[in-house]
């Protein structure tokens, strides 16, 4: 309990509250723009945290995470264009409500549901963390190896339509992770005689390139194809924001939604804790459960406040849930937390059991910061959603140079290095080409982070055991992780074979 009070005192410092707000507001803005995601928000704003101390930097990242996940509901409701994939379920009832002149009330319900979801998930995370901390004390190199290998199986979950393409992307990420100095021996690998390659490919250029610059190239391609449709959508949004109707729901209306919001929040929290699940799954599962339990299921999809509340509560509840496996095991739940995992690593923290063992003074302020990030999101959402939604009216011709400028300047700023800028641009091209041919980029980011951990712990374990592979199944923890890895791979293959058989 003492550490929670200490963390609260740290977060309540004015500068830390400021950095939380500084993360939430631009996170909402980026999340509200269709086509831009919370993943992009974190990758784009990550360089601005380098000049900060560890705790303020992480609080700002938590704010971006919360704001980015929430922001997608704004344009999902106003123009049926989800700003983030997780807001797709919100659009099912949010947009019909907007067409009925209830856009303002739908936004308020979405904001309140998001707030409650975030608070409940943060509470669950705080109560779960002591168990994680005690569990972390049992890890050695063998357990770390199997944990990192199990983490790599998340590649199957973030691979999209084709697991084969996801595996290729993952292997490419592992190859990228091997460039530079050897993890154990003082030897250079794959540097081709270029001195700067001795440091390998730093995480910052890799992540900004894959998730931000690649997005720039995709937006350029979209703007060439769809200028007319884009303008029609913006005109529609302008008309809707000018006539949003009543904003705040009545107490009676909120009372009717309380069971749905709480239940959806719990569902979202637990789905968020599952590796590979993410906001999209949480939103649709919560939405489906709300429809199943509703007395008027026929109203879902036609403009039902209950549907909006369920989708957004489940969507935003993943913020706390997803941090549990990401912080305690180093296993991200989706592309957003994969980038957040990289961000923590860049800050000099290694997510996993050692984080709870050695850095509770950092972990608990993040937990408390999640509460305050949701409070800021509630205030900004209720007071400024009408104005934030207009950010979606920015033309791609304006957005593209701004995103590219922030990306390259951010890459340069870390070490005042043009080499970092070049790497960012090259990984942006790589990311765009992969996206163009439907190869997912999230597995690359995941492999770049986990690859060095696998290599270092694997070789350390083999040195300890004189080359015996039994060290990887010699303890209950490592044996369980090994079994989970085998099960995940087998289940994925079975599912793919079954899917292929059904399509024949």
C-alpha cells in the first residue's frame, strides 16, 4: 500500500499531470483522424519523450495510448469513419444515432463508457500486479528464453489475413535484430564494413519508419485516388458537428446503461490481457454480449445507445488489461502495445519479470497515471469532442508533410544523427512496400524487440547448462511456457488447415 501512495504523490506533481494531459490531447487528435491510429500516435510522438525523465516520459506515453484508443470513436459516430480499428463496433450504432440528431449524446455516452472502462481496467491491473511481482522472482535465463519465444507466437495473432506473410515479416524482424554487435561476444555481424552499422538498427528509426513514415506513403497513395470522396466526407462532418444536438445524457439514461458499461469494461479488461487480442476484439465481443443480453436486441445496428456504451467500454478497457502481459511478460497484445513495448525499451526499461522485480518505482506511477489519463480523457471528451472532431477535416495534403516532418525531426533529435533519419526513411519505404503487398508490419516491430532477448537468454541458458536443452523444460514455469508455445503453433496450423479446407 505504501508504494501505491508514493506513486500517487509522484503522479500528482504538477509537471507529471501536465505531461499526462500533453499525451492524452494529441492522442485523441490523432486517433480522431480516420486512417491514423493509436499506433501512429505513439510512434509519432515518442521522440518528444526523450528529453524527459523516465516517469514523466512514460506518463506521457500512457496518455497517448489512452487518448489514441478513445479518439477513434469521434469520427466513427460523426461520419461512420472509425478513426481506429477498435472503434468499428462503435460506428454500428453511433452513426445511426448521429443521423437521428443524437450525435452529441452518442459521443457523451461513448466518452463516459470509455472512462469507466479505463478506470475498471486500471483497478484490475493494480490488484493483479502484486501477484505478477511475486511471480517474477522465479525467472532465470531458461524461463526468459521460453517467455520470449512464447511472445514471438503473438506474431500469429497480429498477422492479419495471412499467417505465412506474418511469419515472413517476423523472420525479417529477427534478421534486422541481428545486425550490429553480437549479444554475447565482442564481434560485429552483418555490418558490411560500415562503421555506423555497428550499432545495428536502433529501435526508434525502425518504429517511426514502419509505423509513421510508411503511413505517410500510404496516405499519399490514398489522396491521389480519393480526393473527391474525402471532401464529401469532410463536408458531411462539418454539417454534423454544427448540429450535434443535446450533449449530456440524463441520469436516467446513464442508469439504464450502467450494467452494460460495467460488464463490457470487465470483458474488455480480460480480453486486453490476452496476447494478440486487442481493442478490436474487445469492442466486438462486448458489443455482441450486450446485444445478447439486451431486452431489445433488434434495435442494435439501428441507433442503440447500449451498443455505443458496450463497444466503447470494451474498447477502452483494454488499456489496463493490455499493460499486464506487456509489462509483466514483455508480450504485447496488438500493434499498439508492440510499439509501446518498443517505447519502453528505448527508455532503457526491459518489459518482463525484471521490471516488476527492479523498477516498481516506475511501474506503479504508470498504473496511477492510467487513472489520471482517463480523467483527462473524460474532461476533454465531454468538453471538446465537437471541436476535436473538426481535426478530421484536415486534408491529407496538410497531414502528410506534417507527419513526415515530425517523423524525421523526431528520429534526428534522439542523437542529432542524420544516420537515424536515413534509417527512418528506409524503414518507411520497407513498411510501405510490405503494406502494399499485404504483409503486416507489426510482426517486424515485435521481432525487433523480442529478438535480442531471445538470443541473449538462449545463449546464456545454454552456457549455464553446458549445452543441454533440458534447461528449457526443467522448471514448471519454463515447461508451461514451452507447452503454451507448442499449443499456440499447433492450434494456429489447425485453424489454417481447417479454413483452407472450408474454402475448397
